[in-house]
C-alpha cells in the first residue's frame, strides 16, 4: 500500500504546487518592466539614532542613461520636522548639481519606495570611467552611509560561485 500511496501523493503534491499558466505574472512584469529595471539599480541605507530607532532612510537609483555624467535620483524618507542638510560624494568626487524634484515630476512617480514623507533630489556627478563606485551620503546631525553601485550587473563582479 505504501508503494502506491507515496508516489501518488508526491505526484498530487508536486502537480498542485506548480502552475502551468504563468501568463498573469508575465503580463504584470511586462506592464511594469521600466519599474523593475529601475528597482535593480536602487540601493538604500538606514540612519539610526543611539537607541536603534530609524531617523531617516535614503534610497538612490542610478540612472546610467547619460554618458557625460553619473546621475542618481535620491529619495529621503524622514519624519524630522525640517528636511536635514545632506551632502553627497561619489568615490571622493563632489556633485556637479543637486536639484530638488517636485512631487509631480514624472521621474519621481516612476521610482520605488514612494511615500508621503519623502523628498527627492536629482544628483549629478562628473563622469567616471570606473565600473563600480560608492555613493556616500552624509546627513548633518544623523550620520553617514554608503551605497554600492555598478555600471553593469553587480553580480558579474563576484568571484564566488553561486
């Protein structure tokens, strides 16, 4: 009896857990393809106080569409009463421009991690030939964080096998 019951239950279990029609998932991905491509190039860093409470969260999305400069859209998520002063560095280079983005900007609408207590900035740096770089964010009175980016997929730089 066990010879028949175990294979039969295994087939039923595996057959019930797989889905033959993944069209819905594929259609959802295709509809939001641009969002998913941006999400791959997005990093975040948390800033904590001495008690371990989150004071701010900063996200940065690398926009490698420009060949003259390195561009990031940086989002600040904080419940501080006034927006804190932030400074940026990209591999020890200072930004060429830091421009606040309004809430109705199309660039801000297509980004991930959208919330009511956000503020977005477009940060532009001089072009770098480096394939990997580090974005340093300093928030006055809160601390410094760093995020790692690459011009191509970051997993291609890993030496370890999967």
